[in-house]
């Protein structure tokens, strides 16, 4: 056809693939999701094993560097990350400039971009060149430094976004607690000496962080890579990832789930809600996934974690409604035919039980996902080594699916708009 001929280019066939249902843009060694089996592997390790035996920070190392760390490797990594938790004193002014009711994701998204303005060595524009050079160990060290900074400061920025809305003083991140413990300390800390977070809640949040650390090429990871492909600094790319995550179809879904449950109210209102979903008047948040078509393995770990947390906090009053909704959807033809199952976002019930405010839930997704974004960013930055490219410079963001140069992520479109038109001055328009 004419359209086909127009879209046969010197680089191959141009296809329209809305939503990228069938488009792969990278080769990756990080995470594998088997959507039919309902399983997830981080660098080959089943997510269940990691949730049981590992910690968020150890899994972060695994995702970013490709192997579980040895004791000395982990000591260095965790020391560096925790050491980088502290922010510049001026950050206080930045946080205090937001309105009292600003959504914490709006604050966090802005905060990552703000952070970049303090890290000029990561900014290729300021350096006048790409900052990672092949064979240059200092380049890799410079890359590691941005990784430590971003993971270390993610919890600090999140806690500041939380405290500023409450008119509370900011807390210096402690370095003698775990990553998650330090985060809870910064969130909760009042004035008691020797305050320590509840160890069971700390462990539960750490497991949830680990579950959220990476999930291959989801919308936000893609956004980070797309943004980074212009060679912008990683702070700006992560801010873009945060913006993508904010939406209710992605990281905002954990907030949307609870808002939905509050709207439904009692279990007896579930059937009417399900009917409204089937008529497409409502969306069943927390259900469905682009890749998982049978079950999401994270949802089982969330359930187990919920039981552990509820033992301490007491059951959430929305739990019964959530269970009734789950049961009704799982036996309804509409959901069975479309192969829709619960995803990870019912973890909002745990966050609620732990006392986090509702609009803070997406932040609890973004903080650990910084790890996955960085793993993708680093892989893309050094992927040149995987493909044996011959160029002298390993660029900051070299997407090498083919030999021969830097590829900015610039998709094409199928144009279906008006043909050529002549400009009409405003007075002459009808
Ligand atoms: N409620 C009702 N219907 C749904 C839902 C849902 N939650 N999810 C998908 N469907 C329907 C679609 O309307 C579509 O029906 P149709 O073929 O008759 O038009 C069919 O199931 C296929 O769904 P798509 O939207 O095409 O699937 P896609 O892969 O594009 O979307 C998504 C995946 C965005 C997650 C979707 O399932 C959804 O909107 N879920 C609710 C929001 C949510 O929970 N997001 C979190 C995802 S996980 C994460 O980011 C952590």
C-alpha cells in the first residue's frame, strides 16, 4: 500500500506501535519478567529469594553492578550511599518554597532536578564533553558517585518532602541505621534521644522497597533512558522518571487504590463498583499489568508482608473491602477474559497501616525505583562494552543496538494530519 511504501526507509520498515506493545528498544541484562509464569528475576535471582534473604540495599548493588556483593564490596557501597544522604544546607530553602499542600511527588520530582544543579561534574553541558571516557577508571568512579548520591539522597529528599508539609524541622540522616531504618528515622524523628524505628516495620518497608527496586522497561525506566539519551545529567533523567511514575496508571496507582477503596466503602458496595468498571465508568486500580498475564509474584509477597505489619498496627479498616473486591474480580468473566490480576499496588494498605499519608504512597514507590532507573542508566552508559563498539568515547548514554554511533531516542510518527495549507491572517479567517 501507499502508506507501507512511505514507511519503508533506508533503515528498515517504520511501524506504528502505539503503547509500544511490540517494540523492544534495548537489550538488557538486568531484570527478566516471565508474564505467563508470573515470575520475576533480578539478574537471574527469583524475586521471592531476594525478598526472603536480601535487603533493599544489597539488591540495589545486584541490580546496578550485576552480581551480589562480597562483604567488602557491600561495606563500601552501603557506606558511600549512607554517607551521601546529607543535603546542602540551602536545600531547606528550596523545600520551604512549596505550598503547604503540594503533592509530595511534585516536590520530589522537582527535588531531583534541583539536586542536579549541585553536581556539575555530572553535567556534560558544563563539562563541554561526555564525562565517561573509555578505559578511564575515573569515569566509572564519577558514575558511581552519582549513583551513591542519588540513592543516598532519595530517602532524605522524600523525608524532607514529608516534613515540610507538616511544618517540622528537617532531620540530619543518621549513618548508623539501615537504609530503610534511616528513612523511617528521618520521617518519624521528634526529639527523643536514641530513637529507633520498629524493627518489624523497618523490615517490612525494606521488603517493599526491594520489590519496587526494578521492573525492567516500565514507563518510568523508559522515560529515564529516553531523557538520558540526549546526554542530559542523571539527576534530570531521574526527575523525568519520577514525573512518569507519578501518573495513576503507574506509580500513582498505590494512591489510587486506596482512594478507590475509600470511595467503595463497605464490601457490600463491591458488586456495583465492579459493574461500573465493566461499563468503563471506573478503573479498577491495582489490577492489570502490561507483562504479567497470570499473576504478579510481588502481590503474594505484599500479602505476606501485610500480615506481618497488621500484627503490629492492627488491620486496616479497608482490608475487608479490598478482599471482597479481589474475590469478585477474580471470578468475573470480564477480568478472566482479559487476564487481569492484582498487581503490586495493594501495598497501599500497608503504607496506610504504617501511618504514611495517602498522597505520600507514590513517593514510597519512587524512592526504591531510583535504584532500577540507575541500573538502566548505568547499563546504557557502558553498554558499548557489551557490543564491542570501536568508537573511542564511551558516551554518557550510548544506546548501541547497532555499531557505529550514539543513538538519541527519537521515535518516528505516522503523519495523518492536514496537507500543505496557506497561512490566513487573523482578520481573514472564518
Ligand atoms: N480495570 C478494568 N479494565 C482493565 C484494567 C483495569 N485495571 N486493566 C486493563 N483493563 C482492560 C482494558 O480496558 C482492556 O480492555 P479491552 O481490550 O476490552 O479494551 C484490556 O483490559 C487490556 O488492558 P490494556 O489497558 O490494554 O492493558 P495495558 O497493558 O495497556 O495496561 C495497565 C496496563 C496500565 C497497568 C492497566 O492494566 C491499568 O490501567 N491498570 C490499572 C492501573 C494500575 O493498577 N496501574 C499499575 C500498574 S503496575 C505498576 O506500575 C506498578
